[in-house]
């Protein structure tokens, strides 16, 4: 019982010369809070209470012991646990035990807001009523010290409870079973405290952390105290009231609504946790598989051709006035001599044509001009005019190293090879966004290609640098405008035609990555939507039992679309758990914080980033051209960059569902010697 504190009143007089107090008179004195403790058991009586339950393991074990030894008890339950285990609460009541509330989520009540305080009480009572059809007037404050509060800042939450007509029930004997005590230590402490006259209300825990020692100590506590002549009684008997007054029945239409609502909330949390564990296990499985395949991979080698087949390098261009000149220049600097350059202007509206015509006197360069019809059409227009055996397709914003083309052409000595994927690096690492993309290219793209090369499961021969056997192109049906990622579409078609797709990491092209978030989102929207279209178009590859159908396309669907959609669920659960752990995890006289989300999920969640970091570190350290300092921005990439990719995936799926497609989006080009920039560091 509480009596409020009151302020005092006094008057003072000060000296005009010194400013010191010369006289004071008290009108009335301040009074502190006054707390009256009542309802103590008789000297030979003991009340056994449990906090933080119900728990499916520990509460069940406690109930079994109490039933076997015919001992009553009072359980102070958490609303969130009642919501999750309503049948267990009903069993407590049906077995004749009494129930009190212990808040909904076990916060430190003096450190939360007034509205949160009301939430904790309202929802804990509603959860209990919906589960048992009975309410309770008993309440025990989380983290309440034995003997009651000794500081005024811990009083106001108790005032709120008292104003609701609730009885605040304390405790006397509190073995700190949350500190890892053994069952023998817990039992010895309880018995000695009762015998020494420290009180007769015992507090144990049946929820929260590992409560096995508390459960194991219970039979010993009961038998020891009984042998000393103590009788176990109930709270209602010590207070001199009926059980029905302590736990009044509740009825009305709201009861059914609450029962349905709490059941739905509990099911939702269970499903979210199931999603979390599935994502974690699947993610770790993929990490292990990709890492193992990358390590097992043996680079494809082919016998020498003896002759150098003619190669046509196709450069489709649309409004590429800034980059086209350096792209053509880098190709002409190639150490592979038997090649021609075919520049296809796809209806550019800027100065692209004039920039490309700077090479009009170069015998190895020829031009094709057409109205704007899309990149796929520009590529097919060039392919239809070729008399070469190999076509190398290069984006106009890309520059190739001198040996890139020769490295790729070597593989076509093997007639089973239909295409060769080059290695793409970012050449304009000028800000954090481009640096994060550079790290992504080293890990998520090039490293994955090494893994899939081992099983002939490469999904994309990149448009920035890819070599194709012309006969394989024609057999597969050339590029197609049915998807936004014509390179992925054609790669799957060539693979399904029976050819092998290989990866040549020494064939390096340097590209210009988007420098702004807006440009990046535009690019990734097209990629995400186009890859989804390609996967759907080639879904029959699964029935053909080819690697791209059995492994690559399912992997893309799961980890390219489903995983990004569900990963925020895991992130949300971890934020909730981290909040409870960092903000609410206060250890006091009685127990520790009880989180809605198990704290072990935090440590499990860290396993996936740890695996991703291991891959990133390995990829960067084993990549001879990667800037090693890129690994330093990995934490920033995961926190900032990954959500941007999630947004792109979500936008792509919305576009796919609505039928609204994306155009051949273009990033603003800034130019510059990309290869030179890449070598600069």
C-alpha cells in the first residue's frame, strides 16, 4: 500500500550585504513515500511463487513436481508467454494454482513511458483473460527488489498499478537463480533464509534463461521445509480472501476477440521466427556450396588452335558520346590482331556518331547505323553481317585490357564451348557508392562465376565483355527483345542448346559504374526485372535436367528474389531482439530481461554476415587486380548497399506483377581513362 510523497514548504531570509541565509521558517515538512507491507504468512507457513513463465519446458516440469508433492503455488506470468502458451496457463489454473501478472514483456518499468506502462498492464491482463477466462488482481513488478523499492524513482510505476486496483505482491527469499547457481546452492539458500527468519515468500523462476537448476532444486526445497514443520499455502489464504476474489471470472464478446487476436499474434511471431531460421540455414548452405565450388573449380583449358580465327568485336551504342571513343581505342589496342570492330549506332541523339567516326580511316573498323530499336536489335544487326567465327560483344562504356580478347578466344579451340564470360571490374571508384559496387563485382559477381563455371551453370555472359561462338548464337536464336537482360536470356539459350559456358578471369574489362543512387536503382531495376523475365522464359530448363535449370535458375529465384523479400523479416526480428538486449537488458535484484525474441537469435544472425565476410575477404585477397582496401567498406556495404538492392528487387517484382516494364535505361557517363584509373592504385 502506498501513500504519496509530499513536498515541504519553507521561507528564507538572506542578508542584503552577504547574500547568505540569515533566517528560515518551515511551513510544513516534506514527507517521503510510505509503503506498508501486509499479508505476510504465519511463521510456519511458506508461499511458493514463480516468475517469468509460463515456459513449455520448465513450467511443465514445475507443475509435475507440485502435483506429485501436492504443493500449491502462485505463478506471476508474462503476457507474451501467456500469448504463446495459453494451454499451459490453463493447466496452471486447472491444477488449482493461483496466477498473477508480471507485465507483458518484462521491461524495467521505471524506465519506460507512461503509455508503455499502460500497454504492459492492459495486454498482460487481456492475454490472461483470453487464455483462462479469469483475470487477476495480483501483480509483481519486474526487477522489484525483495523488501520493496528504496528509491523514489521506482515508485511511480507502482502508483499506476495501485490506481488500477491491483495488489502488488512482493517476495522475501530470492535465490539469484539467474546467476548460474547449482540446484544444491539454490536449495540450501532458500532453506537457510526461511530458517533464519528472513521471510516466508519464496521466489523462483520458471521462464527466461536456463531454469533447470531451479526445477531440480524444487523437490529438495519442499521436502526440507516440510521436514522442518513448514506448511505450503497460497496467496489468497495469507490475504484472507477467496480465490474467486483474487482471480475473478471474465466474460463478454471482447474475450473471443482477444483470444483470436493473441492467437494470430503468436502464430505470426512463430512464423517469422521460422522464416528467420530457414533464411539462416539456406544462406549458410549457399555460402558453403559457393565457397566449395569456387575452391574445387579448375579453369577450362583448350588445346592451341594453331590459327587465329577471325573475331568481330561488336559495340552497340546509344547516346555514348563520352565513352565510345575510349572503348574503340581500347579494342584496337588489343594484342589479338585478326579482328574487326563493328560499331552499331542505335539511333543516338547526341554526338556518338561523330565520336565513333574518329576511327573511320581505321581499316579494321566498320559502322552500322539504324533507328533506335534497342540493344538486342543492334547486336543482331551486327551479327547478321559477320563472316567471323567468334563475336565479342562489348558495352560502349567499357574498356578492355590488351590481352582480354586473346584470352577468351583460346577457349573456342574446344568445340563444346559456346560462350566465354569475361571478368568485369569497376574503373571509376570515385565515391563510396562506386566503391561498394566494386566490392560487389569482386565478390557477388566474379566469385559466383568461378563457382558456377565448375558445374557449367553460368547464368550471364556479361554484356560488358562476352565472347560467343557465332554458330552457337545462330543455333540459339540470337539476341531477343523478350526480356530486359538480353545477355542472360541468350546465355541460357546457348547453354540449353548443349554448349558449355566458361569463365575467363584473365580477360578483364573495366566499366563505369553508376555514381548516384538514382542511376544505380535504375540500372538494378532493369537487371532484376530482366533476370526474372529470363528465369520465367527458360523455366523449362528444369525439365531438361541441365545445370542451369536444376541449380542456377532456382538459385537465382531463391537468393535473387525470395531471399531479398524475406531478409528484412530477419532484420526486423534482430532489431527487436537487439533493442531488448541493449536497451532493456537490466540486471537487478530479481532476474534479467525477457525478450520477445530469443537473444540467441542475435548470435545466430551474425553467422550469415560472418560467412559473407569470409567470402568477401577470400575473394578480395585472391583476386590479383582487386584493390585490397575494398574489404574495409564491407560493413558499410552490407548496412547501406544491400537495402538498395532489396528495393530494386521489390520494384522489379511489382513491375513484373503489373506488367509495367523498364526501358533500356542509361546512366550518365563521365568518361575518363577507366583502365588507367584502375591501374592507378
